[in-house]
C-alpha cells in the first residue's frame, strides 16, 4: 500500500471513529479535535487505539493543542513508514 493510500485509510478510520463517538454522520478531518467536541474521555480512547492498533504514541497535550484527525493520520503513517520491516 502506498504512503498516500495508508494515510487515507487511517484517516478514514479515525473520521468514522470520531463521527460515531459524537453521533454525527461525518466530521471535518482538518478541524482541531477539541473543536469537534472530543473531550478527555475521547482523547484517552484515541490514545489507546493509536497505541494498540497502530503502535503510535501521541501525547494528550498534542490532542488538546490543536491536533486534527488529518494530523493523527499523518503521524501514524510517518511512524509506520519509519518502522523496521520484518
């Protein structure tokens, strides 16, 4: 899967995740997570998913400091691209 396709797939997953948690059909991937309405409980869930599913760590401070779902997808992709291939 290409770098762009990976980022798109990850972004799609998190857009669906956020929309379901917020009771919406979709959310703006370029809006800060806090502007979308994600709270500390959502942030903890997001961090757990990132660690368990994507082996990616993002600090809670980043989430509350303007991080967007598009940023999350790019970070996941950057860590997966940089990860050793086994």
